[in-house]
């Protein structure tokens, strides 16, 4: 038998009056103790102001307007009166209680609402869809309120509008469960370990209520239930990395995009979850197609980072561009405008087996053996490194010059610590981020053929600054952004008189361009910042042995500086000055 909802409402009233966490946990434990096993998951969700875990995507989300109409309908009062009263009272729960309590109940025979009844009607409200859905929601909610007492209506109104706010979180619930089913709050960690791989408090409470401690064994990694993401600690210096890590470790590019946990069913179904465990499958049909191909026939859970890319040039684009994907355009349009790629860095589950307890090196070799990389889905770039500050710094610079935020340093022997921010993953970001304010004028010294939409024209140009002392051109960036479609199509024509079949002798480049130019044409370019780079030759070795300077995220401003000769371009010395100024600014901050 389901428990009367009035018991729940009574506890919520008591919980509202309490401010100490211990007292709150005890009261909550009391409520859960009273709750029969068949209701326990429902009471857990309701207490959090929900009816399902976040990853299910089932949300109540009733607007205030609709709730006010439902309260008017349920109480038999004109909407106008309800609205006026709401302006006075201010809280939708208190308003519902006021309205429902004033209703004449003389002629009514009322059955007591059970938790089951309240829950199933809330579920109907949340899942109503189609053209009549607003009407279904309104009527169901009004009916539910009409059957409720004043106090019950108070909490129902708050739950449906997302305003329950008892101040109880998942961890408070786990504390209460530890106390009830494991005998002590001190044992919360044992439940938390399960919660980290199956973050559904309702399901866990049910297993415990039905089978006690034994029930926990049933909870395991499951496709369709996101695992809590493993997080990283930060350090301020390379030395600190060595203090924390063993002699060898994995250094991986830290892509600046959106975390994605990808669940793949053997029949090809795919779901994607965000770092906050929300289902974000919908806007990423292109990633899904790539994942299906890369993990054909496999049942797997992957961890990775999705970034926006320029498919023609392979450049990784700034994070904001990926976010536009969500806000600005419809999915179709986005697929074309801002293509994305997924860099996979971990595998947590494969063909029925959890892999999270295996050391990273084993998980990684499993990942490498099952993935079939394609244009959309690739392994995160990384390498096993030893304690050598110089090579680590070089690799950090390489990662940054390739459009990433820096490196993730990972302990090769560590398990996947779901939900934890430990020292087995360390993020090593560039120590400063500064904006380049001034545009620079650069000389085109080479080009790369485009792919996809840009087939037949150039996808990117290789640009250089002028070294006045040595009278030569030193590369600072590859640029494929900022051109209009027409401009792009015109590029080969525009440069045709400057094409040569070898690198020009005055050009210093360690990058092999597809097409080389006589240094002649000057363009105006704006970037995000100037960074150290192992691949560009601008001021090579001046700041640091083996490193040059590069412009990060370069974009064409649209200005061809035809009035300038290549010798009038921004000089290497000026770029060096800009880099130093940038450093000084950061120190000041
Ligand atoms: P932060 O958000 O600064 O705490 O950095 C951690 C985040 O970096 C993760 O949540 C991922 O979204 C992201 N990330 C990018 N590349 C990697 C990588 N190779 N390994 C792990 N996380 C990565």
C-alpha cells in the first residue's frame, strides 16, 4: 500500500523549519524509515523537487501562469482573484494553500491522496506531449490540487513550478540512507561509490529498502545511466606536476570544448551526456554518426571532449563557436556552419564489462584497439612522458599552438575515479590568457589545399612576419578563418602569379605547405594572443630554446593591405614586443 501524501507534506513542513544539517538528515531519515519500499524512490525524487533523475530528461517545468490557472480551477475562484492574491502573497505554494483551504468541501467526498497517486499524476503532467499537451497539463494539475488538502497543495504547487527548495541535496539523501540501511552516516561513502557510477538516488534507495545492504550489489554501470565524470586538479607550475606524478605519465592535449560521455548500444543507438549528466544527444547527430562508425557493433561507454573545428583546415576553433551551436541555429544549419569533432580520451565500459577499475594504461590500450578513427571521432592526442621539465614544456607549447588549452597529465596506474577530483588527473593550463588587441599585418608565404566544401581552393594560408635584421620571413600562424565564401573561392586566382614550386629562400618555415608563394601579399590579421610554439619560426630561440612565437586563433579582418610591401609587414621584433607586453600585463594582474 502506498503511503498517504499527507505524511510527506507534514515532513516537508517540519523540514522547512529546520536549519541545521544534522537535524535535517535525522528528520529526513525519519521520513524515509516511514516510507514503504514501493514509494521510496518517489519520495526521494519529490524531496529534491523532481520526479526523475536529471539524466532521464523528465522535467516538470510548469510555468507560473499555468499553475495560477490550475489553482483557480481547483479552488473555484476567478483567475483575477488568484492573481491579485498571488501578488500579495508572493509564494506560489502559500497561495495554493490559501486558495485550496478556502474551498468549500461540504458536499465533497474526498479520498486521501497517496504518494503513488500524486506521483503518477505529476508524471502525466511532465510527459504530456502533442498539440493538446498544455490542456492536459492544466487539467491534470487542477484535478490533483482539487483532491489535495491545503498543506498538500502548498507542496504540489512548489514542486511543479520547480520551487520546492527544501535545501536537500543528493548527498543529504545518501547520508540518511547510510544511517537507515547501513547503521551509520559514517558509511555514506559505500553508498556514494555506487552513486558515482549510477547517480540515481531513487534507484539506490529502492535497492536498499528492498534488500538492505545486499541491494547495493545490484547497482552497477548501466548503459543509459551516465557515470559521474572524473575531474582534475590544477597546478601552477611544471614542478608541481612532477611532485604529484610518478616517473612516467600520460600527457594529453586538453581540448577546450564540451565534455561528452557517450553511451553506445550494440544495435547502434547512441546517447550523449554532459559533464552535469544531462542528456545532450539532440544537437549532435554528426558526432553520433561518427561514433557509430568508430565503434561499430560495440557496447561501450566513452569519455571525451567535443570541439568545434574548421573541417577544411583542421583548426580547432574557440569554445564560444561550439556554444553558438546550441543557441543561434537549428541543428541542420549548425552541422554545416560549425562542424564538431569528438576527441575520445577514455573508455569506461565495453561489451558488458566495467573497465573503471583497470589502470589507465590498460583502459587506453583497450580504447586504442577498439576504436576505428574517422574524421569525426579520434583519440585525444597524447604521449607517455618522463620527468623532464623541458620536454613537458615543449609539449605544452605544442598543445597550445594547436588550439588547445594546455595539457592533462594523467597517472597511468590510476583507475577511473568517477565523481572525484583527485591528483591522478592534473590540468596544466597556460598560465595566462590575454587578448591581443592590435591586429597585425602578415605576409602570405604558402597555402594548404582545402577539403570538403573548400575542395579546389585553399583551406588555409601560411603567414609570416618580417625579420628586418635578417631580411627574411618567419612563420607565425596558419589561418583559415575570417574569409567570406567568395573570397575563399577566389584565393587561388588571387595568388596565381606568386606560386612557386619550392619554399622561397627568404621564408623560414618548418611546416610543409602544399603550395609555396613568393612573399608578396599582405593581410591584416587579428588573434587571441601570442604564444610560444615549437612549430613556428618567428623569433625562434629568442624567448626559449627550440620555441618560436605564434598567434593563437588568427582571423582575417577582411583587409588586404595591398598598399604594403612585404617588408612593411609587422616585424618579428614587434611580435616579440607584443609577447613581452602580454607577459608583463599578466604579472601585473
Ligand atoms: P576544467 O574544466 O578546467 O576543470 O578541466 C577539466 C575538463 O577538461 C574536463 O572536464 C574535460 O571537459 C576537459 N578535457 C579536455 N581534454 C581532456 C583530456 N584529454 N582529458 C580529460 N579532460 C579533458
